């Protein structure tokens, strides 16, 4: 999301770019939900959901009061941090969140 938000913020105001990115992600949710139907772990969902809701509320509060020029810098910084983390994980061959049969299949 951060990369698409940063690219869109070049052409649109930063808040609009984030809103459009969130809308596009929500459009993808029904397809993902159909693919993974009944394959989720309820315990993990109970652990993730409260912090996700807090993150959404804090994000909306932070974005609503932030000037556009500063929000563009935050979007760019988040995109860079996520890109660097991706490179670190790829270089170290760290597999985050993959367990079971999928981990065995992806290790081949």
C-alpha cells in the first residue's frame, strides 16, 4: 500500500491518494476472502484485530490533522522503510509468517 500511495501522491493530494489506495484495497478484499474462505486461524484474528483497529483510529487521527507536504514525506518514508525491510528479508532469506506445508513448498 505504501508504494501505491507514494506514487499516487505525486499526482493527487496525499489524503486523496491514501483514500484511493484504501478504496482499491477494499475492492480486492472480496476476492481474497473467497480464496481463503475458512482457512483463517481464529486465535490469530483475535490477536490482530484489536491492534488493527487501534492503528486505524490512530492513522485517521494523524492523517486528518497533518498538512499535505508533511503527509507526503511520511508516505515516502514509510515506502522507503518497507522497501528496505523487504530487501533485508530477501537477502537474509527470512520467511515471515509462513508455516506448515506452504513453508516446505516455498523452500524448494
